[in-house]
């Protein structure tokens, strides 16, 4: 089978057909074969990783605003490849008009025409012959989605700042619920305490397994002062963490603080103030099912650390700095990406701009954007401004999640984020 796609700058429109049923070749019709070839390299990587390295990707140029030229190019394709399936999801008006002319001239040939409604993950049989060449609806993983748009996800171990693939065993899920239960009781105090733990890990001496830290309180205060935070031990929070085994040891003297974490995954959750909210939101998203009992979001990743150009540079040796961003949670519903930013404290408008920029870069017009927050003051001018800016930027807000009485309320909020 030969797919013909009218090239579009939105990556998913160029490959959605290939994701449903892999063809022998794909021909991209566009104005600049140089640009098309640069994009093809990214598409090839995704399909090669899926085990389809033998797909032939062919760029084919048509002249700008030249209907006669476009008709000629398309007619040659139809004459050369009798098994054509044309995708009209993307493309400009002249190219689509030219295709209409070619289709009418070749009604005796078995030309298939289809269009994807990406927002609703449906396929339209445009030639109305009751047949489509596709077997399934398209799906992407989080990593594939980022790669299609030219980036890459940077992975690391549990102690790194990069994306970590969590082990969601039964015991750890229980740990997350316990962490969230104490966090939501007072998010401000939780942030204060976790900031102290984080600073201690940065400036203290770690054990060989990196689970025990001993730090000078003076050094902790110096580290906290960099972000205008203060040293404070919230006894109730520490007692709760010890009771539930999340901290296996805690000791404070006049000059030193020492503490031990249950395991590496718990440590990662207790040295970043916003991690508790992220993990709870992540668990809720992963638990959602559709009417057939299938996962509502076919892929979900927490702490998605993105390198923008997919090429890693050594800034000291090359003098080139990587552009990197972290998205707290990225969900995939089929081929629709949902970018979620979780804020467990004060939120300013810059967060909205960051979320909007990254989502558009790696999802284009189909990206869904969500801000999950615990501390947006709806009755104050700052809160009203933030809510209005989010509305203007098509960013959905899920506010005051710490007050949700049950998980069902949270699930109801999250099940339609992809729509």
C-alpha cells in the first residue's frame, strides 16, 4: 500500500495513517523537500523503534500556488502506484484542490481517501465506498510523541533529575497515598518541611545507599536562604512520616539534622515539594478506564524531562547548551497529548506561559493543557487574573484538589482532559 500525505507542520497529521496500518511507502507532497526530509528523519526513528525500518518515505515537491503543477505531480503518483490511499488530514488549499481534480479524472481506479479527526480519535471514509485500509485507531507513547516533534525524553535513575520509570508495586502505591494524605492536610507546611529535607540532601553527607543523610543545620539554612525559604521542623509531619515508615530514622541536635528514607522511591517523593501532588494526580490518571475496561490514557509518564532538539551536547566542550524543560505529567489518549503542570504552592503567570510553550512545541494545535493547583486564591485579584489568563490560553484548571473528599471527584475531573 502507498500512502500519500499532504505535508503539514503538525507532525501527527503526517504520520497518523502509518500508526494504524503500516504501508510499504509514504509519499509526502509539499513545497520544500528539504524541510520534509528533515522531518522524515524523525518519523523514521519512531517507526524503526517499532520494528518497521523498511518503510520508504518519499518527499515530492509541488510549486507554490501552481494548480497545474500540483495536478501533474499527483497524476504521476496515481499512474505509478495503483494502490494509493490519500490522506486529507493536512495540506493546503491548492494541493487539496488539485487532488480533487485528479480523483475525478481517475474514478475508475481504486483510490482510497481518508481523513482523521485527531481531536476525537476517529477515521472518516471520505470516498464513501465502505472500505478503509486501516485496522486500528492510532496510538503513540509519550516518548514517541516527543520524538515526532524533534525532541527526546531524558531518562535517569531514581536519584537523578531526569525522567524516572517508577515501580508502582502495591507497597509503593500505599506509600503515595500516605504521603498525599499528610500533604493535603496543610500544603504550605508540607512544602516548608520538604524544602528542609531537600536542602539537607543537597548539602549533607549521604550514606552509601544514599538513603541516610547527615547535614549541618547551618549549611541547610544557607541553602534554604537561596530561595528565601526558612529552616523549620514540622513535628506533626515528621511524626506521621515515621509512623507510616516513610522515614525510618530522624534526629535533630543543636547543630545537625539526620534522617533516613524508607527506600529510593520514597526519597524521591520526599525531597521535592510538588512530588506528592504529582504522584497523586499520576495515580488517578493511570487508574482511569473507558467503557470497555481499557486504559483511558494508553501511556502516562511523570516528570517528563525533555531535550528540545533530541541531540545531547556537552556545553563545556561544544559551547552549546541544551534547551530542556520538565513537564510534571504527560498523558496520551491515542495520539492526543495532555500536558499537566502540578503546582502545590503559589502559582504565577509565568507557569502558564511555560506550559503553553512546551505543549505547543510538542503537541501543536492538538495538545491539551492542564494546570493542577492547590493554592490559587479565587477571591483575590491575583487569583482572578491567573484564572482569566488560563482561560485565554485554553489551559484547564483543576483547583483545590486537596479538598476533594473522594478520588471519584478527582477522576471525574480528569477523565475528559483529552477532549
